[in-house]
């Protein structure tokens, strides 16, 4: 008698599903199972609502849920899930771990500009732009580390915290970084100035009861 062989073809699962957040966005990412014919559907939920659609039948390996801003809060905890589709067949859902935006988002570097006024120098710092909300509405207390060194003497780095320090600055570089929950470092910038300067810096401080102490500085003036 002839034998009947049943071959079951299943849709491969997406791999390594994980939620990520950069400057308060919310993006589900995953890896391809190695089948170029599959497409993906992704959803997300929170502790207060059930799964909602984000992307349908996409070939991309990510889904940005941030456009659903009416569903997101900066203190919310979210889970994403994704499944692969090939024709009329779908895989089971693959879930990410949870992500809480205010605790897990990666904060990008501030925007930093150096302005020379003869022997005066101003360092202007603008907070990173968040996709939802504003940085100071989430992390109310603010300060930055301002690090400088003479050009070519990176082993003589100075971090500015106190007023009254005097240095001779002719050619130096500056890096700005957030305190306590550090951002990625802004690229260092160099500028030529002349003269001996006291360092004077201004702090703006508020503190939320729900988050760790986090400090930023909005501007530092270097003046004679």
C-alpha cells in the first residue's frame, strides 16, 4: 500500500522582539527569521489598555508606535508583540519584555553651541527634543556636566561644578553630558579664545517626586 506523507509548513517566527525608546519614542524591533517572503504585523498594549494595532503587513523589521501619541504617556509601561505572515498563514505572536518610558528611554545628547565674543565665551545648551512631552516636564531638575580641556591636553580634563575657577583658555574643547542618568556624549567642539577667565555657570532646578535626582544646566558663561 502507498503511504501518505503530510508535510506541515509553518510560518517562521520573528526573532528577538524588543521595545526600544529614544527621546520618548516607542519602537518595537525584531530580527528576521531568514525568510524574505514574510511580512509582519505588530501591536502594543499597556497596563491600562489591551493590544492595539501599530503596523500591518509591513516588510520592515520595526514598528514605531509613537504616532499613537494619544495612547502613550511618559510614565506608562508597554509591551509589544509581532507575528510573521506568509500568504494566508500567520505565525504565533512573539512578545517583547515590558518597557516603562520615563525609566527606560535613552536620552540623546543636548544641542550645544559655542559662541565667542572676543575674550568672552558662551556655551549654549538646548535640551534634547522628546517625541512626546518635553524633557523638563518629565525630568524637572536639570543640570549638565560641562567638561573642558586645553586642545591637545586631554589628560588635563576639568569638570565644572563651582564658580570662581580661573584658567587661561587659548584653544580648548568642550563636552556636555547630563548628570546622574548620563546621555550619550555630545561631540566635543573646539574654539580659539584669549585671556584668563573665571567660570560662572547658572543652574535651573526643579525636582519631581517620582524620579531620581537629575540635574541639567541651561547655559554656562565664561567671562573675564
